[in-house]
């Protein structure tokens, strides 16, 4: 088929020979027809030349084998890559393959018969050498056998050619149907791709909008949660703000650790410096109470000063409302020129005269329609402002602890004081400051000597008994008359 391809496609295309399944139906038909015609012409030429000798027979056999190989390759290339045939097409191709296999077996059978015929002819040729009298008879028999064999081969080849043409016709029909199916599938695929692209764009847009909405929802949820939590926690000690690291429950834990650690170190330092046990206990208890009172005083002053600053602004507002003073709307001409960096040509007068800024708010020509005065905004009530200031004070409380500690130590500490007491005092300041900024503030409670020992409020120090001898460490409460947060320590007696 190489020569046929060279004739159909030219010498340049032969170098890059295409696969049969890549060719059009017309090209396939032309190639197979030319190949079959070539084989048929060769057989006809051999018949006309009466090439019935051994060389002609070998050429005929080789020609049949070559044609079989080419048909097998053609069948393999055409059928192999097809993956989109339906069940009916697959069965038809299977039948065609079986038919090609049958024809191949038939060709092999003919080759075997040819060999047998050659053997018979050789036997006849050997017999003719024994006598001249039998020569003519042998020649006639050999001619008869050759003629019969030639006729049989001609009939077989004709049947094979007809069958191949029928196969080609069926294949052409199948190929045309498949090409039409492929064209329709490509159209559907393009439509599907376009639809998928449109859906992808819509999906991306929806995802973007959804992401924006989720972000807005998260922001609003946080704001709402913060507002709700503030409203619940404000002056409501029964509800704890779990996001606050210095909430009352945590301060209760801190209070117990302060007694277990820093209190013990300070107690040892006092006893080593000459104090007896009871004096050391009283000293540390008085230190804690003094620090708490100091924190209460400074916290109240801070709140009062902040409240005074806010009240000052409200007083200014009231003064403006009552006196309608507009002095703040005037500027001296020299001052206005200083800010403008140039002489104000729109104002004529002495340098010391004042410029009324309000006049420049009014139109130069015509009259401005008086606008309806909007109702003045409601001024927040005094207790609401104070509550907001308390919240602010609590939010910045931890960052203010170092300043409170510095102020207390600077006012109270002297060089001859026992150095080991300083960590205890600083921890007491932190505890006291965080207690007084709570809303309402936390408090400490003691008991009197001789009272009944309440184990629900105090732990025993070194002795047990029904009555209290003295208090070692006060009890911590959520607020005055509130629930217990941390137990105190007291010495009991019988």
C-alpha cells in the first residue's frame, strides 16, 4: 500500500504516513480499491503470460501473503482505536474480524493445496523422464491440473475480492455513521462546556457574595455578642465574663495562691527579723487591708476625676444653651491672616477688629430658607455615664497596675524595710486593684475573736475548735453580702 499512498498523498506525505483511522472515508476507499486492483492486475498478468511454473506459483503465493498482511494491518488500524462504538457496531466488527480470519485460513489452505499440487507435478515430471511415450500424456495431465488449479484460484480470488468490497462498503457506511455521531457529540460537548463555564462564573460570584455576607455576619455577631454580654455583666455579678482573665473566679484562685506562696515567704522573713508568729500574721493581714483601702481610694478618685471631666463638657454645653455665647465663633483679623498666610481681601477694617466666622456660613445673596430645627439629642443620664466609665476603668485596670504599685511603694516604702515583703505587697496591690474595679467591687470579710468557727468560710490554721481565736487571712467575697469566692484562714480554740 506504500505505492498507493505515495500516489494519493505525494512523496512528502509518505515520510509522515498517517494512520488509517485518521484518513477520510474517500481516502480509505481509494487506497483499498487501488490495492485490490493492483493484486488483481498482477494475477491477470500472470495468467495471460501463462506463468505456471514454480517461480510464478511462488510469486502468486507471496502476493497472497502480502495482501493478507496489508488487510490485517488495515483491519487492526481501523478497528483498534475505535472506543465509541455501541454494542451493535462492536458485534458487527467482531463478525467482520471472524470473516477476515476465515479468509486468512482459506488462503493458508490454498497455499497448502498449491504445495500439494507442486508435489504432484514434480512426480509427473519425474515420470516423464523414464519414457518419451508418456510425455504427452503427462503434459496433458499437468496442464489439466494447472488449469483446474488456476480456475479454482481465480474463483477463490474473485470471491475474496467481492467479499472485500462488501466489507469495505459496510466499513464505509459504519465510518460515515460514526463521523456523524462524533460531529453531534462535539456540538453537545461545546454546548456543555459553555454551560459549565457559565455555571462556574455564577458559582464564583455567589461564593464571593457569600464570603462577604459571612464576614459581615461575623462582625455583626461579634458586635451583638459584645453588646449582650456587656448588658448582662453590667452590675450583675451572678454572670461571669469568661473572656475576662481577671474575672472574680480567677481572682479567687490568685487569692489562694498569694496565701500559699508570697504570704508564706513574707511570714518567714518577719519571724526571722524578730517578730513572733502572731505579730507577723497581724502585720501581713493589716498590710493586705491597707493596700485594699489604698486601691479603693485611688480607684474612686480616678472615677471621680473622669466623671468631673465629662461633667465639665456638659456644663460647657449647658452654658452655651443658656447664654448662647458665640465668642468662640470670632477671630481677630491678625490671627486669621496668620493662618491664611495672606491678607484677607474680603475683610476691610482695623487689624484688631474681629472676624465673625458665623457670618461666612450665611449666603451672600438671597435668603436661606430656615431649616426645621432637629430635636437635640438626648443627653445620657448620669448613672449611664458612670457605668460606662466603670467599664472603661475595668478594661484598662491591668495596664494601670504597675502605676498603682509604683505610687504605693513610692509613698510607703523605706530603705530599712524588710526587702522580702515587697513581692507580697506588689501581689496584694494587683489583687486589691482588680477587686475594686469589679462591678460591684469585691470585698474581704473577717470575724471577731470568740465567734463560732464557721468552716464554710474559714480554714483552720494550726488548731481546731468551735470558736475563733484570731483571723490569719480574711475571706474573699464576690461583693458585699454576696457569695464566697475564696475561703479565709483562722486560728481556732476549744
